[in-house]
C-alpha cells in the first residue's frame, strides 16, 4: 500500500466547507490528455453542456508504463459510456466519459485532475493512481468527488471527498491473515522494503492474531528486483521450520509478485511442501494463466479479493456490456480487479444520477447525494454501499472505509474459485491492528 497517512490537522482542514469550483487553473492542463492520441479519450459524439446537456466524468489509470498498468479501467469506462448512451443516457442525459493516462507519474496525474476541473467533470470515477497527494487537493478545491478509487493509498480512506467501494489493501491483508491462521504453520511475508511496505506486516498479523496464530516472519525485498532467489530460499526456510505443520509463503510485491514466483518455482523442490498465498492485485487469473495454470506455482494458493470470482454470475451484466461495446478489446479482462472496481464505481455513479431525477447534475449535487445517506446496491458484488463516517475504523486511520468485507479464493486446477461462501468482514480485525 502506498501513500502516507495524513496528520490530524491536515485531515480536519479537509472537513471545512468546500471552496467554489471557479478556482484558477494552472497552464498546460490539457497536456496530459490529448484525446485518442496520448491515451485519453472521449465517448464519441459527446459534447460539454449544462442543464439537460451531457454529464461529464473522468477515469484515469496508468497505461504503457511497464509497471502497475491498468489499461482496462479507462477502456471499460469508455465502453460503459457507449453502452449507456446507446440506451438514451442516464435519465435522458448523455454520459460524457473523459479518460486520462496518468502514466504512474505524480505530475501527469495532477494534470489529469486539472483537466477534470476545466472540463466540468462532476466526478472522477473508477480510477487508479498511487499519487493521491498530487491530485486530491485539486479535486477537493473544486468539490469533485473521487468515486471508486482502486484502494491503493491511505488517502483514499481519509479524504472527505473520497468514496471508496472496497477496503483496499488493509482489508485484503487482514482478511488473508485470518484465512491463513487456520490453514498454515509458520507464515513468511515477503514485501517491499519501503515505507509503504512497512504497513503490510501489522495488517497481516492482525488477521493471524484474530485466528490465534503467531506473527508472520517479516522479510523485506527490493521492489524493483529482477530475481528473488535469495529471498525465496529465506522464505522457504522460515515456512518449513515446523515439520509437523506445513507453512505458507506470502509474496506481497505488487506487479513484482510474478517475478518472485518464477524464483519460487525453481527453488521449491529443494524444500518440504509449503503453500503460497497473496492478495488480489498481486495475482489475478491472467497471472495464473501466464505462469502455467494448474501446473504453475500458484496452484493451491490462497488469494483474498474484494469481490466474487470472475466466473460468478453476478458479473454477467458487466460481461454483457463488454461483449456489446468492447468485444475484442484485449485491454479489458473481466477478471481484473481494476476493471471490476471501475464497473462498480460506474454503477454507483449511475445510481446517484438517477436519484437526482431531472435536477442539476453537478459535482456538489453528486457529493450531497452521497453524503446524504444514499444506499447503493451493486447486485451482490459488494455489500450495500453507504458512505457515512465509521468511527470504529476512524480510530485506526480509515474513516472513509465503508466496505471492509473481502472474499476468500483458492487456485484449483489453474482457476481462481471461491474458498468459502459470501464475504468476510475485516472490521474487527482492522480495529485490533497495531498500525502506529
């Protein structure tokens, strides 16, 4: 998990009334997003307007960077816009979807945010960026809500204009620890040697402790390594320390997890049997397929996710939109957690606009609807979402986390399948986490 936790005074300042949206914009706001040429796009035929004109939103994510790319998120956003508009829009209003390649770069995502302001976006929806410090102030100054961020930074769970749809990395790690407590002997966590990585052990340990298990071994590793042979052997030695109870190795290295697993595949034959476990985002069905499926190193691995597995019928509506509006677009993988998050975020946005009836659809109107206790059903893909302050999680730094539930999955015969029924609520586990 990246980003830093805000101090109290800065967080309180964000609870003050929002300034007007007429704030002057810095020059060069359009540089980040030249439509259809530099990775940004607009739903064809849509134009900016007011009153009964188009409703403008934006989605951003990194593309073509070689690290943490999420091209399926803006691609699905554009497909959703085409699908909605082909059916008359939302309440007769056209949905104008802007997209922006934030290039995994703080300067570029700041430009994306300034463009969202300039274009009159009423929300940023279903997006991914590690650089919340570079864009949240811009959105907050303009009063633009951030709906359905990926959940990759702490700021997404503190900003009063952030409306997350999942529990981010905190819920995933806490939920994974709870699942492993009943299934594993010694647990070895391999995580980045960064400030962000320092947040992972207490989250995993909180879940292990909830199940009466001891702490995981905390093993730091370079986040940009090209091989992890030494780290794999160290983790295997730790996980096999108890001959009576096979242990688990937990790589939480983001997009470097497949690199770790390549080293793991080569070394595991030299050690007693262990199992692997990780969180969605570090591995998905595409990763499993690329690593050899049922014969690969992920077979038998436990995986904690935010949503039901991709084969669940509750995703059929999303798949229908992809089939109708983005058939053959290989960027959109229905099993990708980013694509799924974008779908849920647009479900929320659609519902908000519907509740406004024929009234004004502005950033303030959208925010007021969300803050007014609106409940949004996602068809069972998440619990019913409602954004109100959760005091029980505010104490550990996550006041905006309204959905702390996760799903447990396992890789069986090369496919991610459910390891249990329904969702697991990690609220109590997170409350007990030592995050100081």
